[in-house]
């Protein structure tokens, strides 16, 4: 993209050839020889022999390379944009660009600009151009991630303070108080960003940088990307908000197109891997936070199609469309808007705009819903040729006929042609009553030969087959779809009604575990949905193979009307929906609606009083609450509003709550859930199920009671009471062993001490006891930020490695959660395992990076915390910091990692 | 920004029905290649070419488009901001010439006279199967103010000519435009090229 460019008419070498050696030049042009010109920066004084080496006479053309002979009779060949000497194959000169000249007197001729003298290929002391190595590293092609940008900037600018300077400019925008209610206009934001960019660029470029123009372009792109990467969290949020309704509509369309295949789009792919790898590339678009990074992601996607050699340009758009459908992302227009709005340097670059236009065209095409009508026309297809219901395994034609009749049936269903469907089904149904011995009948048929397939015989067999093929109302095809499934699939209301009247199995599951109700919910047929529920009492609660209920499916596909229908129906029959129901990804209905950005559904769900209790704080397998996966600000603020309301009402309950009471009083399950929620509110730690189980099964109730008393005491700040329960005397120096004459002494005085220590130790075992409550005493002390108490506890044998019950976090995790540096240092002093991971695989360093606590990061890293460790999401601490927008930390870690790398390479 | 100190930068878009040989035409022009088979044309969807006409440097960015009818509505995304368009038809296919007429109508309606048009009657190597009359095509082109040329990507006939002529036209228009407006501070690599005075507000899908 950043191709080398220079004005050739000003090139010394070219001038020398054209003006001083016009005859030679004229000959070259008239003979259509190739003219090569070394780039301006390498040309010095030119000799005639050198000139002659730059006039190339074509000699031979092979498939991949062309042989040339220079005017000086040296032989070279052209291969993949490089000139290679025939004598020494390791030497090469690269072609930078080609320019075609049209001149009145001379006509047309071609000139190649190359990066070094061609004659250097034949010299003995050949030194490769030192710039070419740098070129590869800093070519725009290879820049993608924030690491690339940072390292590129630090390579090109010899001043480590630039980043601090950048951050100063950035803080202008970062510290701006943008109101949520009244979002700033995009134009305004763009101007702001532009101003900051100008400042940063002026700062870097004011210093005399001796770089050629291409490096300046790379540097500009890098700085721009760095700045926008850091502003991403603010800007992208507004892009998302601006595009929210478009994305919402697109998401509905994308869900309705889930079953589209490459044949529907007329794409002929011989190698399905190319779509898979393209999807892999494109699905990562949200990991890139700068417009340029996102652009590179799209470009890589398109490039990966190029590996499929049979694809033509006409298929580029369809295949991109297909990749987008299969990506399962929710914010395409937000991404497009973000890239388009915040591209500055490359805005007018033609390749950049070509790729963006292609991407835009694919989105607009999907958005236009043109594809929708077409897929409906192709509709549900029987995919495999083998069928499970084969009547006669000996006769493939029977099978064939079976498929044929099913296809006709499906065709009638699709057209909602009730009479024809009746005819097909009832005829076969009535004939089913008279079983026939097919095999014997076959021999009775008057065929030329039992296996004959001539036209006459064919007709005879077909006739007999027709009367023999049995298709019942609950017939299942190879996808385990019954006629009812198909009727719902096509939204053929009359047929659904008819089939229901025939007492078909309403809860039959197809191959992916979907019942007809699921299909109606996913496809958004409200009338059919209600028909299935009201008249037939379908199982509203059944789940498909991905653990989705009808409610979750319709929340995924974005059908407001079906969500309402489901909930109102449940209300009318007094059924209580479990809104906390999770699918295999741990997502509840609210998660799904929030993720795909369906405003109306989110609004409606939040208006259900129980959802706030059951779902709003639930975390999915990615550890996200519905708020965390909100598609855009508008959705997020809806959820936040609901949470605030819930907290207010919860607060009053909290005052009445007492830990001991909770332990004694038996509570009904509804109440339990409620209490538990408040509990998690207070400590920001939660785990519902294990917590209850443990409480009910706990045997050591006495110890537990004391523990709860101690925890309670610490909670209200009564450390003395807590220590009293623990039997720790703070004033007396703890001296178990030192007071003995000798560690193994058996004298009477010493044995006295021994017995008391034992009893004390018994009590002290409490110190590390983690009962029904989630945490032990030390944990509570850490959570209360009580350093003094922590110190006492640790000195008295509290185990600093103890883990909390639910999330398996150590004290050091908790100290990070509290962002308490003193505590953290204290714990490190006590030799705790600094790299221990919790249930999510997060080390304390991960947590620091997630919440952006820089001081903690530094302390941990300097105490030797492992930087290259991944959590269960596969993210390193650095990536977590990046995800959460803590760029100072990212930079710190990048620096530390490169230092470590340097050290290891030096040693 | 059609003109910078490095020369003119023009965007040229190729339009026309599928299978009329748009891609072959570009590949012949830029890479001097031709293949009878349907070759990997994804590579050719975007190509650049540098030319120098009597000392004036011109950078052509050539955008090839899909010919399928179902994508017709996406045309504006491709041809917006174009300086020139080459409309290709197959001389053996009457329909493809009708398509060219549709494109001309649409382009003139959307972009007015700012866009330079050239019409290429491709596949003249198949002269014996000609279905579009020479006179008809030429008079039509003259009517709509487009340069007409018979081309063959196979024999390399007229390919250079049509691009050269279009480039000359585009330079003429660019000159006229720069006469009307005084040239703003010349953009170069050191400055960001941002239009500050008139930030584009509508950056929607079909701008």
C-alpha cells in the first residue's frame, strides 16, 4: 500500500540517459527494450557502462520468469518482481514501480524504477541495500496490533518520552465529561480527534527526522493508530450508539440467514477451508481497536479468499457476505462507522477505500434484505442423500421415490396448500393400514428381469412403489424434521393447524434438538407460536441441543412479538419462567437480547420484576453479566437503570439482614435467591449453588457458628472481639517455641507450655477454617482493608494461601480487588504464591490488569509475577489490560517483556 | 484531491454486465496478461497503474466490479468519488449494450458531468459474431459524450487507447475544476489530509 514513489523526470540517472545519451535512449524506446532506473537516493555519477546495464533486451520467456540480456551483454532474469543475476542467484534488485510514458515524439515506453543499480549484480563486492531489511518490518502490510504500532514508533522515533507526550494530548479527550444522555455528535468528535492527532504529529515531526517520505507515512499511520487505539473505548461507544438501530436490524437479518449455504449465494468453493480461515480472521475484528487494525483484519479476510484459485471477482461479494453471516458478531455497522469516521492519513488511499467499500457493499447488501427473499425461495433442503426410513434396502428406487414424495409434500407445505398436503398425507396414512408384503409383490410384477430398469419396467415398479410408500404424520426425515417442523419452518399456518388436529407429536425434536415451538420462536412466527402454546400446550420449557429455550431463541433472533407472546402466555397459565435459565454458553435471555442489541426486547424483559433478581447479575461462561455484554450504550443504560432500582429496594432489605439469623431461619427458595443476591451485592463475590449446598450439608456446625461470629465481628470492625474468639492475645508477644528451654525439652515447665499451645492451636485452626461462608477470617480482614488485623492473623499462623470457596481466590487476589497496596506488599512479604490462579485462571496480575491498577501491576511484576501466563479466556495480563483500555499498563508490560526478552537473549 | 505534487490521482471504475471481459481488459492493461480461461480474478479486483503523459504524471486506481445483477444496487458504493468510468459491453451480446445504456443513465444522474465516460466494445476478435452495430454504438456514445473504442483484451487492441483517452479527459476536467477554485494548501505526505471546513456528516451506507 505504501509503495515507493518518486518523480522520475527529476531522477539524475534518468536525466543522464535521456538528455546526455539520447541516441541510446531512442534506440531503447524504438526497440521496446526495458529501461531501468535506480531510485534517486542511490544514484550518483553515472558512467556509460552502467547505463548500458540498465537497458534490458528480452531474451526468453518462461512460465514464471523472463530472461533478459543487458545492453552490456550481462544475463539476468526477472522473477516475482526482482531482477536476479544469472551468475549469482542470491543477488537481487527489486522493482519499485513501473511507469508507462506517452510522449509525442517518442510514443509509448515503459520505465522500471529499481531499488539499486542493476550493474551491482555483476560486481564482486555486492552489498545489499541496508534499507530493504527495515522495509519489511515497517511496511504497513505487517502492522496490525498495538504492539506493532508501539514498537514501530519507538524504532522510528529516537525519543522515549514521546508516549508520555502523546498521553498528555490524549488526556484532553479522555478527561472530557461526555454526558450519556446527550451524546456528542460524530462530527464534533472527529474534529476533536483530528486536533489531537495534529498535535501529536507536530510534536514528533517538529524534530528534524531524516526519514524518507514512506517512513513518514508509516510513522503517521502508527501514531494515528496509537492515538485511536487509546481513544477506542470512548469513540467506539458512540459509533455503536449511532449505528445501534442499523445493527439491530442487521442482527435480525443475520439470524434469519443462519442456514444460508454457499450454493444459495452461487459461490463455488472447492476448498471450504478458505471460508473457515476467512471467518477466523474476520471474527477477530473486535479485538483490534484502531481503525487501521480493523482495516487490516478485513484486508486479511479478503486476502484469504485469494488462496482459493477458482474464485472470480463476481464471487468476492457473495463469499464476503457468507463469511459475515457465519461470524456471529453483533456490531458490524458500528465497526464500519468507526473505521470510516476515524480514518485520516489513509482516507484518500485508493486501496484502503477499495477494501472498505467492498466491506460496506457486503453489509449494505445484507441490510437490503435482498438475500432474504431468495433464501426463502430455496428454503429448507434435504441435505444428505441417504435416508433413514428406507423401506426396501434392496431397491434404491424405493428410496428415491420416498425422497421424491417428501419433496412434493414439502413443496405443498411451503405453498401452504392444505388440500394437496391432506391428499398426500391421508392417502399414505390410509394405505398404511393395509400392510403389504413388498418383496413378494415385487416378484409378482411382470418385469423383463427382476432387476430390469428399462422404461416400461420402471413405470411398473414406480406404480407399485407409489402404493407401497408409507408416510405418516410423524414421519421424520434425515434431519429428524417432522411435517409439523417443516410447516412451522415455512410459517404455513393452515397446515400447522391441520397437523395439530391430527394429534401429531408436538414436542418432537429435530437433529439439533429443536421442537416446532423452537422453530416458531426463532423464525418469529407469533401466531403459530401462540397456536402451539394455547391449543396444544407445547412444552414451553424444553431446550434444544445448545441449551436454549424458546425464549432464549427468540431473544437471539430478535422477535419482540414472540418474546411478549411467550411471557404473556406463561403469565396467563400461571407458569413462572426461569429467567436465569442458561444455555451452554451460560447466557440467559437477557444476555442474548442485550448482546444482539435488541432495545425493545431488553426493555420488555427488564419490565418483568423477576428478571432483575434472576438474571441481571448472572454471569455467563465468559464471566459477563448482561450489562457487560451490552451491544451499545443505549442498551447498557437501560440495564443500569434497572440495576439501580433493584439496588435501592435491596438496600432496605439489607438493614434487616443479619448473618446469624440467616443461618438459623429456614427460608423458602424464592427468599433464598433474593438474600443471596444481596449478599453478592455487598461483597462483590458470589457463588450461589455451592454456597447453599455447603450450608445445608455442613456438619461442623459449632465451628461454623464461631466462624460466623468472628466474621461478623470483623465486618463491624470489632477486631478485639474477633481476636478474643480466636484466642489471640495481641499484647503478649507470641512465643510458642522461644520460651522453651530447648525445642525438644521435656522439663515440667516446658511441658506445661506444650499443653497450652496445643489447646490454643486447636482454636487457631479456626483461623484457617473456611466453612459455609465463602471466606475465611483472613479473607474477611483483607476485604475490610484491615492491615493491622491481617498482620496479627498472619503472625498467628493464618494461611496466606487459603482460597475462597467459590472463585478460589487467594488473599492476594482480594487485596488486588481492594486495590490496597500496603496489604499487597504485606502478603508478598509472607511468601504467598504470587501466580496462583482462580477459577477463571486469573492470576492477581490479571485482576490488576482488568481493573487497571497500575501500582499493583508494578509491585507484582517487580516481585516476580509471571507476565506470560494465560487465563481461561486465553488472555495474558497484557491482553486483559488492553481489552479494558488500560494503555499505560499495556505499555509498561510491553516494555517489561521486551526488557526481559533482551536480557534473555544477551545472556 | 485529484492533484498533488506527485501528479494526478484518478479513480476509474469498470462497469458492465458479467462475462463481458471487464477483468480481462484491466489485466491486459496493467499486467499485459491474457487468459482464455476464467482466471483468478480476485487478484485483479483492485489494480493501480502509473502513467506519464507528456510529462504529466497520472496514477490510476482501477476498480473492477462484480457484474451480477443482484448487486446492481450496490453500484453507488463503488462509483462514488470516481473520476472516470469505463463501461464495457460485449459486441456479440446485444443485452450487454443495453446494460451500458442503463449505467450511463445512472452515472449521469448521480454524478453529473464530473465523471468522464468511456465505452468499450470488447471482444472485437469475435467480429464475425457481432450483434451490436458499429454505427449504433458510436452514435450513442457521441450523444452521451463518451469516448467509444473497440477493444480486445485477447489481441491487445484498443486497450491502451481507451485508458489513455480517458486519462486525458480526466486531466482536462481536473484542470477546469482547479481553475474555478484556487488550489488549497497543497497536500503532501507530512500533513494529514483532512477536510476541516466541510466535515462529511452523512457517512452512511449509500453516500
